C-alpha cells in the first residue's frame, strides 16, 4: 500500500462572511489517481492524487434563491464516480443532481424531480439510481437526464448488489 500525506484544502472563490467551507463529500477513483471533493458552499473540485494538486473546479452548485441578492450556495451532499471514470454524479442540498462529464469538462444533465436532498446514489451501467432517503427512489438515464421510473418505497437505507442485479431498501428500523 502506498500512502502519501496530502492536505486537500477547498478554498472559496469569494470571501463570504462566517462560512467555513468544509468538505462534505469525497470520492476516489478505483485506480486511486483522481479524487473529487464537494464542499458546503457547493464547489466541486477535481484532484490529481498522484501529484496532490487541484486540477479544476468542475462545478459551482447554484443557490436555492432566484432573487438578485447574493445567497450562500447549496452545499454538496453526495458524490459518486462511474466505474469508467467518464462521469461523476453530484447531489446538492438544493434537491438537484448533476451529471458531470469528466472527459468533456461539462455538466451533461441535471435531475430536478426530487423534493428533498438526495441521500443515496448508485450507478448501474448508464443508469443512475437516486433516493431521497425517505420514500422516493428514481431511476434516470445518465447522459440525458430522462426519468425512467419513480418508485415509492421505504428507502432510509439503500444498497446495490455488486453485480447490480438487486437493489435492497428499507426503513432503517431496528426490528
């Protein structure tokens, strides 16, 4: 195992008072060469782990406010990277889910159907399974954002089998 000590610091682009800019989500590629971090201000950064350097800020999640006044951006709550490292999925506290194409450097699509922040994300080939952690599970096409299916089921816990054939969900109660 090759362990290197690196400090990842996610600094805000602007100076907003009383913000701490804590990293709230983190994912590492299966090869261990890249990482993606998301902070509480909605900034998502792509890192080169071999060099320990920031490669790019890939997205700034917009705020919930549509007004002209400046607002604190919606923080990132979940991140996942596809097995092929071609795209990442970013969920924010503003109930939005973004699919980011790493090779092209753009947000490909946004999912807007959730009524609360997404708690679970799983990638199944070119499909994405999301859940709000309460009763809504949704299946999307990754590159178009088309909603394929919406399922109402207890999904406080949600798991995917290694072969992606089975999804298990439940209320998370101690029974």
